[in-house]
């Protein structure tokens, strides 16, 4: 293989050597990479299954056609539960924490993930993604992990990242020493370094939010978006609006081009005051990545990574992207609770 081609496995190994790891974390991360490759292959087939004649929930080989998010969830769980590096997991697809089967050894790490975020978009061939967050366990011993291992504030993350399944499959991750992106070369089945040392612009010119909820936003949010659409903002011209409706795709664009993605609290549903997105396996990992790339992530009132979780599926407002844009939103958000 050409000396200049850095595969993700080589990158993981070189980071392990640089930071003196024993290799446990590297083998954990390599399993997440493997799971991403399997999910990528399946997502790529999704449209074909229909064309090739899946009948009901059986495909042409008479195999069960699972919903892709259920399939992806099982792929990530099965890739991680037997390797002896994980003591507990949590998934968007599972109501409770996921314990490691009795027959497998338990390890030092905690992995939480949204196995296939935005999967409702797959029928329209819109990009979707996996998001993952890794912690070291808090509970002592080498037995099962527990809920308190999952309910750690985001600043304690040991690593985090996401996979975007689109025209290419791209794996972006950080373990605290910057952010790197790798593109899957399907001809060899390897992720190859394609976005070294990603840095998000300090300020952007794109905002990303579902404007359909404008009337449900609080005052500061409405006034901030009106400001971005005016010539009063720092760019002296209106920001562009881009909203795919798939978090990983909207975040990936924001990370590369700069700007701000917002899923703020809204008044639509009194039972859901904090917006739609989840803290543990959506906001926290993306906040970790964006801060490693020089950006910011906020609830509007505090740093996402400082939020102390109270339950595994808790929702949180997510304002994330270029540092100056996020800081500017926080100024407006101070008006959110003033009528
Ligand atoms: P809305 C997809 O269903 C998702 O969970 C995220 O990927 C995306 O950012 C969000 O919901 C879109 O939600 O309310 O704008 O349709």
C-alpha cells in the first residue's frame, strides 16, 4: 500500500503509540469502524432491496428484511459486546442500558450511540448517520457496568465521533487530539484519511434550523434568526439557510463550512420543553467533536459538555457550530425567558 495512504487503522495505531495506550481503546475503536463498514454496505443496499423484490419483510433470498435502524443497532451491539473492552452500552434504540452478556468479559469502557440517526430519511435517499460517544467506566471492579457509568457529563468523554452514509461513507472522530475524517474506499473496504485535522471556521454564513417551528420558538431564538436574515449581522448580509433534516448531515456540513446548527427548545409540546435531540448519543458526541475542531456547543444557556445527565434518553436544546455564532446566539437566548 502506498506509504502516503493513512488508513483509519494506521491512524488509530499511531495515536495509541503517541499517547502510550495498551491497545484496549484501539481495539474498541476498530470494532466501531468494522460495524460502520457493515452498516454502510447495508444502507447502500437499502434501495436495491426494494428493487430486487423484498416481499413484505422478506428479501429475495427469503431473509428477513429488518428495519435499518434495528439492523444497525444489532450490528453495533454485536461488534462491541464480546471484545472484553466494554462494561455497558446505551443506544437510542434501547429503552434501558445494555449489559454485556454473561459469557463475555467486561472492560473499562462505556459506549453510547445512535446507530442510525435520521433513518426515516433513507426512503428519500437522504444522508443518514451513526453517532457514538465513549467514556471510561466510573464504577469499580471488572464486572457489569451500571447506569452511573452512562450518566457522566460530556467533558469526561474519552472519544466521540460519527459516520455519515452519503455519496461516500465518511468516519469522523476525535480522542482529544483534534478531529480527523476518513472516507471509505469500497474497492478495498478501508477508511482512508481524507480530512486531516479538521478545524471549523470561527464564524460562518450558513444557519441550519427547522423554520417551520418559528412560531413555537422563544423570543430570543426568533430575534436571533431574524437578525441572521437581516443585514444587521456581522456578515452585513443575510446568512444562507441549509436544513437537510438529518442531524449528522447538517452537522458535517456545519463542521466543514462553518455556521450554526440549531435545534432549540420550543413550545410545541409542554411534555418536551427541551427540543428533540438527545444529550448522551447526539449532543454530547457532536459537542466533543466540534470543540476539538475549535467550535462550540451550547444549550443556549450552558456548554453542552457541562450538562450533568439525569437519564439516558434525556433531550437537550442543541446550538452547535462556529464559536462566534454560538456565542452570539447565547446573547440572544438571554431574552428567551423574558416576554
Ligand atoms: P425535525 C431525524 O429524525 C432527527 O432525529 C435528526 O437527525 C434531525 O436533525 C431532526 O430529527 C430533524 O427534526 O423536527 O426538524 O424534523
